C-alpha cells in the first residue's frame, strides 16, 4: 500500500501499489472524467503532482503529446489515466473546473451561474468563465465547438 494525498480537498488515502491514479480519483468522486476512455488523448483526467512525481510511473510519448496541448498544463502535470502509483509521498492537486462532453451538457447548464470554469474535454480550454451566468445566447456561441475524438488522436 502507498499513501496518496489529494488537494485542495485535504484527503489522505492508502492505495495499492500499481493502482492507476484515475481509478482512485473516480472512486473518491473527484472532479475528473474519462472522456476518451482512458486512452491518454483528452484533458478530463489532468492533475498536478505537487509532490512525489518520482513515485509515479513514467510519462509515455502519448501523454507528453497530449499534455503539450492542454491549456493550463505545467511541468508537474500528469494524465491520471496514464500513471500508476508506484511509491510513497504522492500529493495530487486537482485543477479547478468542470468538463463538459457535449453541446447538450452545456445546454443543461443554462440559467445557472458557473461556480467553476467550464472546460473543454479535449484541451481543457475555458468555454465559460467562473462566475458567469450561463445564458442561451452564450451557449449558442459555442454550438460549433468540436467535442469529438478521432482515430488520428490515437496515432503515436
Ligand atoms: S481519460 Fe482521457 S486522457 Fe485520461
């Protein structure tokens, strides 16, 4: 077993060695998703590693390539579907934001004030700023946004 710290929710966990990080985050109902099915080609499982990068499995080429496209990615970014907890002392910081997977998801938010940024699932760009009231007209401006993933995304 290995210890894992989740921030900013201040949760400390024991996880089995070699656990895929994303599985733990989903089990803990953290605000991450698996929009691409865990294939390393989207932004929805993106996290920051505050401590213990060396205790995670190494980056793959695909993960590096995807991280290069993600808005808000930093040197300590990882895709949680692509890394396994191998050692002690890992501290994960969850990025702020809510991912949407389709235009329909956006429509369902009309009339609400966004408490967090609403993010694109592929590259993590902000579709709706935090604090904005989500109106039909603001949503309609996003109707041409492409939410799909294609075979070419998987080419290494
Ligand atoms: S679930 Fe898509 S990159 Fe991790």
